[in-house]
C-alpha cells in the first residue's frame, strides 16, 4: 500500500478535527476521536502534530483560509454594492454547504477567546482585514471614507453570523435559502441609504444568477 504523505495526513486530521469539534465541542475533541474520524491511529496523529494545540492552530488557519477564499474570490472590477452582495452570499453559501464548518468555527472562536484571547480575535481580525481590502478595491471608482468601509464590513459580518446561528439552530435548508434572500435585501436597502448619506453615487446592482 502506498504511503500517504504527511501533508495529506495533516489535511485529513484538520478535516477530521472540524467534524469532531462540530459534533462534540472543544472539550469532546479528543485526539482519539479525531484519529478515528480520520481513519488513522493516535500514533500517526502525534507523528504529524506534537500536540492537539498544534493541530488546532492548523484548524484555525483552515477556518481563516476559507473566509479569505470567499472574500478574495469576489470580482475586484465591480462596485461596492455588487462586491458586498457577492461576499455576503458567498459566506452564507459557505455556511450552508457545511454545517460542520459553521459549528466548528463558532466553537473554536469562543474557546480561543476564553483560553487565549488574541487567538480568538485573530480569526475575526484576519477576515475583517481581507474584507476591508476587497471592499476598498471594489469602491475604487467611487471611493468612500474608510469609516464607511468599516461599517459595511460590520454589517456584512453581522448578517452572515446571524444567518449562521439560525442555520445551526434549525437546520432547514429551504428556510435558510429564503433567509439568505432576506439578508441580501436588507443589505441592499441599508447600503443604498448609507451610500446616499455619504454622498456616493448609486450603483446599479447586477441580478444574481444561480448555476
């Protein structure tokens, strides 16, 4: 049997840790459970990681990386309203696609905030930094003040996180899809009013399309 590279094993353990944390919480995410989820033995996990803390550090990087992928995947040659809508929809789709990712993210941030303070904040800080950059680039044709960008980023995060909590609580995909549209409508209305107040030119939003 071909030997599995260590890098692949590490990814397997990261994926397994996400599933275990989502189902059992941080306290229940033992190395044994994670190894079993990854269809490996505990010795292999300890060969790849010196400690569970080291594994969790990679899980954090995976979580922040998923947010970066969504945010940086937005079209930079667009408008602020269009980019905001695309990012909000992208994050909500990410949550909807993987309840385990959603649950694990909330568990990890809460745990890290209690145990390590800065590490829990870092997940949000990194996501917000990427978000501000993407929004600023989208607003290049009609620049707005930095505080407006900060407000848009905050509203996006609030809408996305509120959606995630409802999705985790009720688990109804049909209802969640309808709530996605409500959130996008709320963002449209608020953003139009905020940009008008800021003196920015209104931008025509392209109709969202689905594959």
